[in-house]
C-alpha cells in the first residue's frame, strides 16, 4: 500500500511503548519489586525477545507469562506517571518535525488487553511536553501497517519489514530484542534499504526530515 506523493503532509507514525516511553524498563522494575524469583534485580536488557516472557533470563528465573503480562499492564494502570522518556530530546525533536510540516501520529497497542488503560496515555504526553497531532489505538501490529502512514518508528523489526513490503520505509528503534536483527541487517549487503535502524531520537528527526523532503520533491 503506497502513499501518493502529492499527499499534503508527511505522516509519521510513532509507537509509544519503548519508543516514546521506557515501559519495558518500568515493567522490569515492577517485576523486581514484586519479587518471588531468583537472582539479581531484573533489568530491561533481559527482555531480549518478544514476547518478553519468552526471554531466556525470564524463563530461567521462573517468572511466568501471566506475571510478565500483569507487570506490563500495571505499568499503564498504576505507574504511568513514573515511566521515563526513552530520550530526553523527544519533545524537542517532535516539535521540530511538526514545525517542518510533519504530522506526528502516535500509534500503539498499549492497552490492547484492557482498553481502559489507554486514557492514561494523553495525560502522560501532556505531562512530558510530548506533542502530537493524533493518536491511534490498535490491537495488533498488522493494524498499524494498515494505517496510511508514510513511515512508522517502532521497536518491532517485523513491523519495519512489513512496511517495507508495502513500499514504505520502516524505522527500527533500538531495543535489546532487536539488537541482533539490527546487527545482521547492517552487515547484510543485500539488506532492504526501506528497513532503517535508527540510533536515537535525533537520528529519527534527521531520517524523517529527509523522507519528508524526498516526498515533496
């Protein structure tokens, strides 16, 4: 599904969990606080595959699927005000992109298991001075791909792959669970140029401005 080049504004889709806010880090903190496992405090780096409950370190500690999912949901249910931004430059970069005519649209599966949690997201954006033009709540990654966005920045590498299959670039935001993919992708001379790993939000801004400029030319 391509986007017409004559579109008025470049539409940037932005994932929320682990792209805007460090929800996985907060979930790891919640799991640590609840205890009942062996070893040192849980770190975000232990979530090295998706879904997180399949991560080797999580399984080895004896932490169950239900415990992980409960911590993820409680991140938004009871701890949303404490979730840290992934990058302190996010408000600045998003403000710059919007000033350059980019339409910033949050698109997230947050609260997919409990839609009541979704009301906490706009308040968090307001508290952290994170601007946006729209917010879309979806239940699956497939639903993200179906939106007529020019690109999406997401921590799920498969989303970027799926976007590339439609002829649109997909930006892969760095995370422990996509690190191996990113390394292999960057070392592959036949890599798909529409799958674009980014380093941080400053890099996101540069890539998106370049894509928006190319669309207008």
